[in-house]
C-alpha cells in the first residue's frame, strides 16, 4: 500500500454510510448501502432511473432521514433533522434544478440565506458580498458578465457554475452533485468538469450522480453502482471498464 493510501486510511472518511435503508410507505427505496468517501476523492454514483441515487443524496444532505443504518461525518455519527443541520457540518448539494433565484443578482444567489450584514442596523453588506462573489467566481474560473447581473440573464453553464460556486463556498467537507451537466452543451460541460476537478484539488470530497459513463470515467476515483435500491458494488475507476459498470447497472453479465 502506498504512503498516500496509508495516510488516508489513518484519517476517518469524510462520509461513511453503514447499511443505509430507506422505506417509503412499505416500498423499499434503498437497502444496505455501505460506502466510505474520503477527502480529495470523487465518487460517482450510477444506476438506472429509480435505482435510488437521488434518495441516497437526499438522506446524506438531511432531506430524508434513513429508516435504518448509520451515517458518520468525520468519524462521528450524525442524525440530521433537516438540510440546515447537514449544511452546518460542511455538506452542500447541487440539485438538477439548481435552486437559484432567477430574479435576484448573482451575488445575492451566492449568499442566499447567509446574507452578510453590517453596522448596528444590520444592513445588507452588498459591497462585501459583491467583492467576495467576484473573487470566488474568478478563482473557480466561472466566467459571468457581472456579479450584480440577474441570474436569468446567464447561460445554463454560467448558472451551473454559480450554483457549484455557492456550494463550494459554503462546503467544508463534502459536495453532492445530482447530474450537474445534464442540460449543458459540450463546452459548458467541460467547464463544469474542470470546476469539479478543482474541488478535488481543494481536498473536498465529491459525490457525483451522472448518467454519462464517459464523464464518470473522466472524473471519478471510484464508482458506486445502485440497482433497484440495492448496492451492486463499488469499483476503482482505474480497475474497471464501461462494460463491467453497465453489466452491474443492468444486472446482465458481460
């Protein structure tokens, strides 16, 4: 085992799931999902529609409590009572719908729910929010016309970049991404993929849902496959192939 691998194993994983099970009204959506996710690692979560991917993400970010099983953050067991509790532990999520306020300027979207205030009257500190927004999007190479422009005037890729910038600005440990490039063109997809690589370089853990196996193999270190709510297996990306992953997703031997 390499020195880097030994060092990583000495530190508790950012996220550990142990036998996570979720039942909705008698329907088993997830069963016995167990995985570790480490700092500086991108794990792809793949499977057909209805496999349980989005349900698992919603459990991790506090939207749904698991029916049974344990979740640990940095080695400490957690039981989130809502998304705000997960956010306080350094977990941020980028959903497919982005959850952006279209009429608001870019800088207000970046600080949505966490607005900076100043002075005894606690007025919005717009100058600081605009300055920090400019610094952040520049650092992440998210090219937007203006931090003060409205979200509705941005392209799909620019909006996605802002959503990811917001998540990474507030994430201390883990970023969850649900199909971050599904509605984007080739050039905008490449830009978002570069941002994801930047998260890895910043030593954040990333859990990425993607239907694109090409993208999965470009970005991920490991791949977790779900099939009908059951964990079909986890593979190191460098040690597997598209054919094996497709066989795991479909349950058909290759």
